[in-house]
């Protein structure tokens, strides 16, 4: 039975309207309250209840114990500078002295008081003394320190204004205490700069460089600040919204330091002491979003972790820059204090903010070297942050080389070069204007929609402060172009079944998705105060967008005399190789010309016969097919499509035109050959016009035949997905086997081979030699195979930069030649019969001896040269090379042999009673790879 503390309560000043009984309490700042135990688990004895308990003050995530106190009650005060709208402590009582991770027996506690600016100072260094009496110069770096109350943990905007010479302090000194006075009415044109900063431990500490452009030429220019929390300016105890009076800047410019924060770095620079600091928490939030795709659960959002690479258009805030020595990547001494502050900020104040590191080099050196150097610089910062407690999953680091300099040109100073050598540290806040979480996937159409799971954990809507509309548990969903049924969440963890689908493939939509991006998406408005808060009806922003791309392949097939299957991914489709009306037209024209034969010269008749014979044969050699194949049973393997659109049959006239164009091209070529050779064929043309081929001419007389090309090609366009990212793929596969070939076949009987016949005729007999055939076969060919697969990534693809958008590619071109040869012996059969009369009164005995032998032996040897890309371990292309390959199949054969003895028709003995043919290997085959020869290296 469980025992121990079950619940605690408190007595003291608090805000009832900002408190959730038993869960969260908002205390009055600087007012002491007392916590006591009010309930125990049933297993707790009376004696145990009398003993003191350990009071634990923890951070809001209950991950860190800030203080431990042993007593029967715990007095607790939250000072005003630690009061803020989103910073909680967790107060718990424990028997063991350790936090109870399984149950929530304590209370979340925060403080509240009126927001207030207590004091400000202008300093020469971070945390330094107030130097506002000093006259600064343009180009100097100045540090601003602000003490506050009631806004701890807020992300505020610091606005810097110039005091106009026309609107002097003397003129407005009697008005700045007026509660209705707004200084922006006078100085709206004098606002020179603003930046964002976190309030940490009640302190705002930030810095900037005083720019020459802020002045107006006066001997001394005065600046002041205003601080905005959301839409409201924060006042001091006298009701003023003007603070930091005044930063005085003399009309003098000094060189800009090279190790300071530049103006576009809108972010805090100090964390301060964090032992007493608690993590931020909102009562209206969600913590984790996951989505299941293809039986894989993918994490899309987790507080503070990088799931996918951030969109460059996301709303980043820069924390700091650090710089490097020339050609170095190590962390300099002046960078370590900066990184130490960043570590405190990321581990204590904002433990759920993702971080981006962008490292750069100066303009000296090659592109390749500088890219590698910038990656080393980024990695050095990653190593430092991870070593000091920052979760590596929160960090995205990238080296940019010298592609993004702060200063460019031919006359850069060494100081400018040093400013270019930097790592910029940024973080992203998922606030109301944050871009949606985008996840792209391949999906079938609505008739074959796939069931998926959407996991949304850590959901809470309590304490929602969003106006004018509250965040509610029902979640709005837009599927494609229409509103879908809302999803109703529950407090805590949620698992929702949702069917994902895409548009039915249409050629226009498919091409738009391929080149410009998907037109179809499922949008989920899981808005909360903590993340993605914007949900106004006119400007609602979805939290999650599932971009769906059709599970379709646009494929084109072309054949010429090629009958074997050669389809994309071995998915067969029907091809159109002829039209009935074309056959009927040819027959009709042939009949008409036949009637004119008796009036035509012999040569014309022979020519017309040749043409029509060609037409009837050749018009079936070409085949064409253009298809959409989609709704695959297995999206990864892309097999067994459930749906097919056959464009070649749906658009028959366009297909007919394409085939006719191919026929006309071939007819033109063949007619030229016929004209050159006067109908005697290709060897006649070679004999007359190509003396170089006299040897081939003789081979034609010997019985060799030309093997004409057999070619096939398939082209395809489709999408691939790798857990959230879509790639556009173009694939081309071409094959010519043979591209050109020559064959020879010869069959003779042993009787025709005079030398063999002379020796064996007396032994075997003339009939045996006549029936035994010896067959010779030879085939030589030139072949080629071409395979290219280009991956264009997830970017939009335009014609003007089609090649530059290539994300990755792989290709292989193979060309070579091969020789196949074989010999077979068939029909060898010897039969001998003898009748024996043992005793005249008995039937004679008939003895029969039969011997049969068939042998088939052959082999193949080829030489090929393969051209292809080479890749490193990271699958990055490193060059193009070719490699010669020699393949020998070996000498393999089949043999059938049988000797059988019969007596009076019954088999007495047989060496092969089941008439089996046995395989044998005379010489084993092998493949020989020559060394790679690089054409060029990247």
C-alpha cells in the first residue's frame, strides 16, 4: 500500500483568479506564504505523519532541485524581480528526500506584481558601473543594464530613440510625468534602433554599437529608451515610459571594434545567476507532436529539439557572434566568455529553444578549402556547447564557407576580414508568427487513403490567455481545399487516427507538384499560448502542415525490335505497337498496286514488293507507351499499382502520329539502303560503297548474318520521401542489346566431314555418320546500356536553373562487346541386333544393343567499359571514372548418354534408365575488374 505525502496546501497572499486549485498558484510578490501537508496516502502511519518532511523547491520541469529544507512547514517568498507571467517553481514535500517522479503531489508556484522598470544604466562593459555621465562616441559598443519587476522571463523589445533638438528635455520635462503622455508623438521620427531581449532574473542586459547614422550633427546627441512587453510600454514608479535618460554621444567617430555584437543581432547577451532561476512554463501548451508514416513514428515537434533542418525564412534571433584567427578553427580566449553566457542561457533560461550555428570564413583561399574550414569552426562550437551541457539534438550546425561575407571587395582591411571569420549563434522561438511545422509525404488518392496516427502529447488548455479567442481542445482541420471534421483533443496525451491522401493524379497537377511544389495539404491548427499561438479567424496560422504528393509515376516506354520485358522498376504496362487501320491501309494500297504490276517494269515491281514486305514486318517492331501508374501497395518498393492511366490508348491519334513519325524515319533509312544496293540488302551496300568491309563481305558469303539493333528505353518522373522530405526524381534507362551484331550458324553431318568419315565409316557405318549432326554457332555483338537517376531534392525546379538544383545523382553508362560460341553433337545413335539359336526346338534369343550420345558445349566472353560517379562515405560525389570489366562465363555443357542391352524386348541393363541430361563444367567462369581510371575528380 502506498504511503507518503499525497497533497500540500498553503496559507498567505495570492491571486485567486490566477490560480488553479490543487495545481497552480500565483502568489503576491514579496509576500511570504506557508506550505503544509494536508493529505497522506493510506499506508502512512500516525507516527510517520508526526515526523518532519523534506521540502523540495524544484524547477518547473521537476528536473532540478533548487533547495531542500527539512521541517513540518515551509515558508516561501518570491521576490518581485523574479515575478513574471510564465515562470514557475514546483514545491513538493517528500518522506525520502527525493522528488516523486511518478505522481504530482506538489504545486506549481509563481509570483505576480505590477510590471515596473526599477533603474537603468549605460556601461562600457557587461555588468559594469553606470557611465551615463560619460560622452560616448559613434562606433563604440555600449552596454545597457535594466532592473525590472514583474516581467521576469518575458521577451521584450528595447527601442532606442534620439532626443530631437527641436523637442528638448526642457520643453517636455513637465510632461513626462503625465500618464497620458506618449513620447512617440514627439520622437516617432527619431527612433533609431530596436532589438529583442530576455528578462533574466529581473535583469535586461544587452549591447549594441552606436551608429554614425543615428546622429544629426549636434555637438552632443542624447538618446533614451522605451521597453515594450507585447503591445504595452513598461513604466517606472513615477509612471514614465522614457528610461535610460540619457546616453550622451559626442560628434566623434571611432573605429568599430571587431569582437562586438553587430547591429542585426537582436537578442540577449547575459544570463546571470541561474541557481535560483526556474524554467519557463505555460499552462496552455503542447509538448510533443509525432506522426506515423509507413509504420514509422516520426517526431515532428519536441520542445527544444531539432527535428528537421530549420527553414531559412523562419524567425531567428541572434544571440552572439564569435570570431576566429586567420585559418584557425579553435575557440579563442575572447570567445569563451561569450559561449559560457550562451551555455547558461540555453541550459537554464531556455532549455527548449533550438539553436542554429552558422560558420563563415573570410574571402581568402579556395571555395573548397573554406567550406571545410567553416565546417570545422561550426563543429568546434558544437563540441563546446555539448561538453557544457547543451543537448546535441537541439543544435543544427552548418558551414557556409565564404559565401556570406559581412564585407566584400578587393580592398578589405584585416579588421573586416576578421569580422567575416565568424560563427553566428541563433535560436528560434515558436511564437505567434512562427512558420508552421511542415512535413511532406507521398500518399495515395482518397479512394485508397492510408490510415495514420497523429500523436499530440502534453496538451493543456488551462490558463489560456489568448485574446480575443481562447485556445480550445477541438482542433480545426483543413484537408486539401475544404474544411475537414475537427479533431477533439483531451488534456494530456492524445493518439488520433487520421487518413492521409493526395489529389488523384492529373497531368497538370503532377507537373505542378514536381516543379513547383504540392497543391494539396492537410492543415492542423493545434495552436496554444506557448507555441504557435496565432489563431485569429482572418489570419489563422496552422501549427502542422502535411504536404501530400501523389503516389504516382509518370513513365514513358519506347521499343524497337525489343521483345523482352524492360520496364521501370519491373512494373509491366501495355504498349501500343500498331493500329488496325494502318495494317488495313497497307493491304489496301498493296492490292491497288498489284493490279498495275503487269504494266510496270520488273525493277519497279521488285521494289514495291520489297517495300510492302518491309512495311508489314517493320511496323510491328516499334512500340510506345505513356502511363500514370499510381496507388502502389508498397510505397517504398513501388510494386503492384492499383490504378493505371494509359495515355497512349486514351490519346490514340497522338500515339499514331508518334509511331508514324518513327516509321517514316526508318522507312527513309531503309529506302536509301535499297536504292544504294538495288534491293540486295546491307551486304550489297557494304560491297559497293565500303571497300573497308571486304572481309565482312566474304563473311556474308560464308553464311554470317547481320543482327540488327534491338533497343528499349523507359523514362520516368516520380517522388521519393525520406521521413518528411520529398525528392523529385527523374530516371532514364536505355538498353541496346545488340546495338549491332553478327551471327553464324552451321550444321553438318559427320558424313560430310571427309577426314572424319573416312576413319569412322567402317567402324560406325554410313547411316550413323549421316544422322549424326555437328552444329557450330557463333555470335558477336556490340551492346550498350545507359542508366541515369537524378534527384532534384525538395526545392522548386525551374528551367533556368534545372542543373544547379540537382541534389544528387547516379548514373552508369556501359558499352562493350561480347562473343558467344557453342558446338553441339546430336543424333549419334548406334543400334546392333543379333539373333541366337541355342537349340533348334526353342525360340531364338534376340539381343539388341543401343548407344546414344548428345553433347552441347558453349561459353561467352565479353569486354565492357563502365562510366559512373564515385562517392565518398557521406555519399557525396567525388569524381567520374571508368572501369574496364572482362567477363568469362566459363565453358558449360550438357550431355546425354545411354547404353542399353535388351533381350527379347526387355531391358537387361541401361546406363541411363530415366533418360536424364547431365550438366557439366569444363572451365569455370570469372569476372575480372581492371583498375579505375578517373576522368576527373571533384
